[in-house]
C-alpha cells in the first residue's frame, strides 16, 4: 500500500539528530528520500542499525569535490525538496544554496538549525540543551533545585524535526498549487518557543510562575507528578480535573474530606505527604493494577524495555523490531518501514526517469 507521500522526492544532506529524524518521518509516510553522505561516514553515531537511517537509500558523495557537487546538484534538480542541517552559509559556499537553483522554482528547501538562518547566534555551535536554555523551556523543567534536560526529545525532535516536517509539507502543498517553492527556515529555538504557546498565555494571565515545581503542570501540584512505591518504582498521576481527582482518591482509599481544599496552595504540601504515604504502602505494579484503565489518570512509570511489552503498546504495534512504528496512523495510507541500501547517483536518476514514464 502506498504511503501518503508517494511520489514526493526528497534529497537529504546527511547530518545529526533533527535532519535524519525529519527524513525518516517523510520516508515512513512514503516519500522517496535519497540521503547524500560523505564517503565512509554513514554510521555517524556508531550504531550498527540506527532507526533514523531507515526508509531511504544513500549515495556517497564528496561535496568538496566538483564531481560530488555536480552529482548532488543533478539529484536536487530532480527532487521536490531538500533537507540540510549545516551552519548558515555552508551550502551556499558549496554552490548548493537556495539561490543556486533558479532553474527549479518549485524546489522546497528545508533548512534545519538550532539558532536559525539569521540572528546574532546563527553561526554559533550548540546542542539541544543550548537551544532549550535560550527559550525558557529548560528553566521550567526539573526539580526546584536545578533544571534537568529532557533528553533531546523536546528540542531536537519536537521543536526541530517536526517543525521542519510541518513547514516542508506546507511548502510542498503551496508549491503544487502555485509552482513556487520556498525556503523553510526551521530553528529549534523557534519551534520550542512555539510549543510554549499555552504556557506563554498562562504567564500573561499570571497563572504560571517562572519557577520549577511551582505550577499545575510541572510537578508543583500534588495531583500531577510522580510518587515512589514500596519497591522503589514510581507511579505517575495526572488527576487535574475534579472528577479524575475524585476517581483517584477513591482508588487510593482516601476520604476527600480528610484533605485540604485543592484550591488553597498552602494545603498542597499536606496533600502531597498523604499521597506519598499511601503510594509507599504497595509496589508499583500493585498500584498499576489498581489504577490503569480507570479515570484516575494514573499508571506505572515504565522504562523503555517495559514500555515495549506493555499490553496497550503491543496491541497497537507501537514498536516493530525494537523501533518505533510510523506515526501518526493514517487510515488509507499507513506508514511503513523499510531498510535502505547504498546506490549510485546515476542509478537514482535512472530510476526516477523510468518512473516518469
């Protein structure tokens, strides 16, 4: 069954993190992505099988050589879109920047960086934690004592890759309607700031404090957070609404009349202490059996190995051969996984010629 993006051709300039994730997502949903890698450098992270490599073939080209640049140019001229994650100006110095393809006005040129193509930090190095630090998001995550980086999920992949994907899809639709391509300037700092829209609104209304563990959604409220159990495991609860809070208390055997009013923040420590004492009486899995599948909005905190065999995830096929399945799920054109192979640029062009009939 063909994916939703069947017929879309994308050239990917190999990079780290956000660019291969975006290319993987497009390939999962049917786009034909050809990755250009430096000779001998395909396994950048040293993994024998990197899930971010899946779904596309790769061509080894030395872009510092004239022959390599010409081969890359030939591929780009026949593609609908390009993905690159170099520092601003690097592609221009290779003669492969957006302005170097005037004869291909429909080209969607996707650019993925941490800081964006412009601004005083545009040429600076950085990683996920650097970009989060500049957005306000890192200061809001973790215990009160110090910020904690949320792996690289929030910056690289949520604020980076998925904003690049969304921007490219929007630009591809526009190009098909008008014949005019454009540059997609996807910056992680921009994306993370955009993800913070709800928090920004709450701050404006003075419903959010600039402190960790001081708010409804950052572990400050005792009914939204994690609690230790008798075996050292943890359960997560998110009983925000009154009806879910009531369901949680019922499952825990706590009389609401014995607790302070939730609306009074001065009573939050007492509520937290009571919940902590109750959760400490049983193991994590005991509590999971009591809470999961109910309106208590609570369940066990699983590690990745446990998550892979959780009945709900197994039923939905969330993991396939140790890798996450394509998401989201499309009813008529579901995504699919496939392995890639090394190919020559000439072979790719011949394949594309043949498909053009």
